[in-house]
C-alpha cells in the first residue's frame, strides 16, 4: 500500500459539496481515506476569475499504482462535471480539480504525471491544507517539511 496526498479544489457550483463528493469517491474507488483537511477559501492562482476556490487536502492509502490512481482521479473529475483538464500554464474555472501531490516518496517524471507535484511548493492554497494534515511530512526532492514549505511560501505572498 502506498501513502498518497492529494490536493482538491473547486470554484464552480457548490464548492463544498464538490470537495466532499470528491473525498468520498476517492475513498470508495482509490483506497482508504485517512484524513481530510478543512476547506480553505482562496483566490484563483495563475489567472483572473471572479470565482474563488475552495481547497482541501486528503491523505489516502492506496493499492493503486500512480498511473492507475491518476486514471481513477480523472474519472472522478469527469463524474463530478469536469469536462477538460487544464494543460500547461493555461488555467480556467472548474467544478473540481484533484491533483496527486505526493505518492510515498516517489520521484517520477512521465509525460502525464510528475511526482512530487512540480508546483506544490510555491502554492499556499496547496500547502496550507496539506500542512494541516501532514506538517512533518518531508518533500522528497526539497528535503523540507510541508510546514516549512508552507511558512516559506506564505512569506513570499
């Protein structure tokens, strides 16, 4: 079994209901849900929108490989109303977004999946809920705790 940490976000529709449904479906389809952070209101990152996000983090124990976990996540996103995945640096409003942040201490670079998430250490909307559920967890590349990464990122805003 692998220990994974996922970031959840929604800025369209009933955001709280979307995050709750995503967490429930992850527990049903991908593994054992061990922790769910509080929900945090945040401004859109990387683009302008009048719709604020609600963000959370989950800790999930899974028997799925990283690729099978990604496929399961993409299906959950589709089931919750997401019609397209943002690519590159083009961001848009969405009813749900689920990102794999960490998968054990795996370092992986494939065309459709990079682990750990390549931008998580710069995003307070990812780090704040993750620091709530796993403050002492160490980033496998940066060799810093999530709490320290959050403090550092929050200090630059």
